[in-house]
């Protein structure tokens, strides 16, 4: 857009909220919250529950704001993002940098003072991984950007777990692994839907560099891998039959949409798969919580 076309209306709190990508952060906090609840059979103190998730959310919002700053020129060329507050001129880059710095600092102070150091430093590492390693480098460098950079977005359940226990546990790492395997098919479905936008912005997403068919095959393969990985918490005794049944049913639904993308002729199948993937993750983690409190489990392996 030309500078003369940018909006000149006053900034509102909604613009700053949009900088934080609230829908993405809300999903992250859901998995962080459930990570907290899964870390113990007892009750969680209210200060850890509230302040832990607040600190994580502020750091995640700060990283999202950095993403807006770095991608402002790209956002201006893409239909999905052209109305973002920095791209439209409602917030200046300097204002966004100050906002990102203050929210990130506030989140770190909360985690360091009221939670524990391991959660604070893991949260910082995750934020740096997304805001700088992924956004500034990987996103523009390789079509495997979302695979390599996906670890940063998979961290919230581990952060919730460490906020309660102060230690890294293999069960928490299994939760991270689930989100890590979920990220590529989730994001590539959207990338197929927005292929022309990414091509116009010269972002080397997999559908742009290798074509839609190759990407669809990868979505199917990663979905199969995801289904296998979601069985692991049952095999280790972390969850019981309720979780196993839910994971397999949800996984079958994800595989169905992946196959529809590959073989079907359904209009807008990429966006439908993308939307299902969000529902999949939310419901899967809720089932984890139900199983944790309702079912007694013993490890199979």
C-alpha cells in the first residue's frame, strides 16, 4: 500500500490487542493451563494458576508483536494480513517495539518473581525462537520453516508443567511432541489455502516451492505421524482408555480431512482442514484433562 492509502484514524486498545495475536495466544494458554493441571493430582495454587499463565501470555504477546513489526511489509501484500495495525499505519513500528518490550519485560518479571526461573528462561527461549529465529530467518530461508521453527510454538504445555513443578518431565515433553507434530499439517493446510498470497510476498512456504500435491502428501504423512505420537502418552501410562479413544477418533478425523485434501474435490478443503486442526488440538487437550482426573492408569511400556 502507498503511504497515502494508510488509515489515519486514532489507535485503539483493539489494535494493541491484535498485535498480540489473541486467538493464537488463547490456544497457547489453553495448552499451558492443561499442562499445569496435568502436572499434579492435587490443587494448584491460585497465584501460580493466574500469574503463571499471565506471564506466559504476556511473553507470547510480545513475540507476536515482534512478528507484526518484522512482517509489516509482507503483511501489506497479503489479503489475510493487510489490515493488521502496523501494516495499515494505525500503530507505528516504534510504538510497536515499545509495546513488545514492555509486555515481554512484564511477563518475564512476573515469571521470575512469582513462578520460577526455569519457566521464565524456557518462556524467553520460546519467545526468541518464534520472534527472531523463525520470523526473521527461517520463515524467509527454507520451505521447512514451520517444521524447524515449530518447536517454539509447541512449548506452552511444558511451560505450564514447569510452573507447577519446577522441573522438566518426560510426560511434559510428550505434550510438546504432540503439538510439534501437529504444527506442520495444521499450518500447511492454511498455506495451501493462501498459496497465492505467500507467492506474492515471496515467502518460501512448501506449497509455493514444491507445489500443492507435494504439500498435501506431506500433510497426510505428518498426520499419520501425529496419530502415532498421540498414542505414546497412553503407552507410558500418562493417560488411559478414555484418552486413547479420543485421540484415535480425533486423529481419524484429521486423517479424513488430510485425505480429502489429497484425493477429494471439496471446495476450500485447505481452510476446512485448518479449522478442524484447531478444534482437534483443543478437544484433544480437554480429553487429556478429563482422563487425568477420571481414569487410573498404568504404563504399558
